[in-house]
C-alpha cells in the first residue's frame, strides 16, 4: 500500500471524448465596486447594473453548476456585497452542496450581514488588502478610508467564526512593505495569505509600466515569502503567485482552458477564465441560451483551446504541453495579437523579448495610475 | 489552487509533529464528502480542493477527532496486506502534510 499526499489531481487524464467536469465556478455577481484598483481583474468593458442577471437566473445557474459537478463556488465581482440577494444566493449554493466562498473588498461588510451569510452556509471569506500602509492602500483602492474599513471587515469575519484568507496583490509600489503586509495579515486573524503579483491583463496591462516590479524586487519578495513560510508554519499558510514576466516557462493558466473552471459574468456570459472576453475571436455562450453542461461540453468557445489540438509549434511537440497547456491565451493575444500563439512568457517564444522590454519600460520615469472606472470604460470605447 | 510549498518545521516550533498518539479532526469549514458526479471522495477547504487517491481516502475516513494515529494504523494494518511500519510511515506523512496545510487540526 502506498499513500501519496492528497494533492490536486491533475484532471489531465481526459478519458474518452468528454472532458472531466469543472471543479469551480467563479460567479461574478456584479462589476459594481466601491474600489477602483488599477489592476482590477474585471474586463475594461465593465457590465452595468441594468444587465445583471436576476436572482432567479443565478439560482438556476448555481443548481446547474452543482449538477454538472462543480464543487466550489466563489462569489465575486466587482463587489458581491453590492448584490442585495447575496445571502439568498449563498443559501441556495450551500443547499445545492456547493462549498461557498466570498471574495470581497470588505467595504460594507457589517456584523449583521456577515452573520446572515454565515447562517446561510458561507464557508470562507477572502478579503483583499492593498497595502500594509493605510494611506498607500487607500491610494491604490482609490477610496479614502478603505483600509480602515477592511480592518473592521476582517474582525467581523473572525467574530462570525469563519476562516479568513487575506488576498494581497503586490506590485512595484507596495513590495517594499511585504514583510509588514504579512504581519498585518497575521494581526487581522487570517489563517491564509495569498500574495499574488499583479497579472497583466485588462486594467493591469494598462498600468503595467507603473506596477511591474523589478527583478531585484521580485527576488527579495520571493525570499521574504520563503522565510515567512518557515517562521509562520502552523500559524499562517502562505500561497504565492509570481508574475510570469520573469518566468522561463508560462503558467498553466486556469489549469488549462476549459479543464477546471467556469466563469459567469454579471450579464450571464460563460467564460473559461475571467479575462477571456479580451479575445476577439470568440463568441461566448450565455446562461440564457444554454445550460452550463451544454456550454462546458459542447460550446465552441470552451472547445477552442481545450487540450492540445489547437497548438502550433513549439507547443505541439513540447514535453510540457500537458503541464502548462501553452500558457495563457489572453496574454498571447494581448501581446502578440494571435490568441493561438505560444504565450510570450515562455522563453521558447519568438516574442519572449517583449517581457524584457516591459521590464525596461517599468524602470523608466514614474507613470501615473489609470484607475478602473465605468466612465473610462465607456469613454475609451472598450468593448 | 496553487501549492503551498513543502511542509515547514519552523525553528520556532511551527507545525506540531504528528506521532502515534496524535488525534486529528477536520475543522468546521473543511468538508470531506463523497461526490456523486465523480463517484469519488473530495476534500473542500478554504481556497483548496483535494481529490485524494483511494488509499488516502481510507486514512481520512478514519480521522474522526477520537481515534489516534496508532488506532488508524492498526485499523488499516488489519485490512491491508502491507507491513505495519510501511503503513505507519505513509499515514504519518499524509497527516503531517494535511496538518501543515490546515486541512486537519490537532
């Protein structure tokens, strides 16, 4: 008998014509948000409140997700607390057997709402934190007083007895305070800390020159995380997401296209990842037209980059083709104009030099931040 | 769903060491349940989702907050054709790993 540690089993063993069912659903309930972070993962073309799915439709989608085999649902946004029906949706998800997670800015998370969410079956809260320094945090959040509200939200989560993960997005402007960020997460009662370097899509890409860290900053951060993991073992679990601009091989984006994740946008578009709408080549199905199962197994959008059949060289013959799945389609498109090309984060890409040029660009004169906003979203004519 | 790195035994003590007398349990917000769609056991936890292999499932089904590790190993040794030391080593490694990831609590 041999016992391997339970690990994320790679659902790479696609047996027969059908892929494995998805593991998780990212439910973007709304794009509305009290914060304006310049690296927001929402698309440049934000969806407005009047196109958001209604409660009945979300309930149906959650039921379809559970029936399809989704195990975890991440209620996200925008700010999901902006939806008045959030407690109802959490209850519905938990009732369907889904493990419900709330991804929140914490703005407006007061005690009574938290208690209602916990009673409805919420299992966990992930709270964003922009910085250890309150003034700097408020600048990135684009909201005076945001940091203080987050500290209060953390307390409310812990008082409700729910486990707390702090999600700290790190970049050129806050990496010098990484040590303090880790201490703050501990002080706020977090059991887990996700230190995630900005991913450069959408708003993040628009702000890349202002946010991309230097190699030296990245190396110091990586060493800080390694030391903190040792020092805090048993007290704080630290997950660390590195920026692929300094990588030799690309990340296995979303664990591979259409292999693990589904994303439903506020208006009901179903995407293989939250950035996929940046790809102009695809028409994404909606929950109004089809069931999640039909979309997962049958839709052209989910099949387009699933597996390895779409790959050209050098991916097609690469020994890592089922490890990193050719990297990220959105990054390939954003940087090369071709969504089916090798991700330029890979050193084997003919366009890998783009990464070094972006690093050099970030080393030049300081650049202002472009904040996420509906006004900019429409004024610039983003799709 | 990124990995959390190797088990760290911090110089300051860090994760407690699992031994034969350790009693472990699943904390309230970790769910170990059977999934009908996959016909397999799954572990659902904050920001984590584990699909344990069949042997790990046999161990986890015995984690109940009452049995200690020796009792778990005894149970498995009575049911599986393997030397007790081998089973014991595998069980300790698995439980230590899950304790460090906060999937289990002491």
